[in-house]
């Protein structure tokens, strides 16, 4: 990343500089946009996983606090919600990764 930013601040128009990424020429704007999108995708995936863990902890806590059939029902609802968010988070992450791989011509896997 350091090499990308060396010309900034010395009067050069960096937006017209090109970079070769996986045998495809990208301008600096395109290259940095891809990098920002990759980082945003990772943050989104981690947020989904944090939500899943929160739902599982809430399910366990409410099961212990409520006990009985009410605790089991609430826990099952929360666990099924956690499963939904896990599947949705993985699917979203894979779709964005696939789109980025098609754009940049690489085979990145998550």
C-alpha cells in the first residue's frame, strides 16, 4: 500500500496512474475502490457473526433465567434467528467476494 501512496502530496495527479492487478490495468481510484469494498465486506461479515454470537448468548441466558417451557421457546426462537443471520451473512459475503473477483479478475476466497 505504501507504493500506491508515494506520489500523493507532491503535485502528481494520481488518479490517472494505473496499476496492474491480476493482469488487468486499474486506475488508482478503481484499485482503492476495490480495496475499500473488500474491507467493507469483511466488516459486514464480522458484524453478522457478532450478531449471531449475541443471539446465542441471549438464548442461553434467557433459557437459564426463564426456565421451563417459556425459556425453551424463547431460546429456540433466538437460536433460529441466529441461524438465519449466520446463513445470510455467509451468503452476502460470498456474493460480494464473487463480484469483486469477477471485477478484478482474481480468485479470492473467503
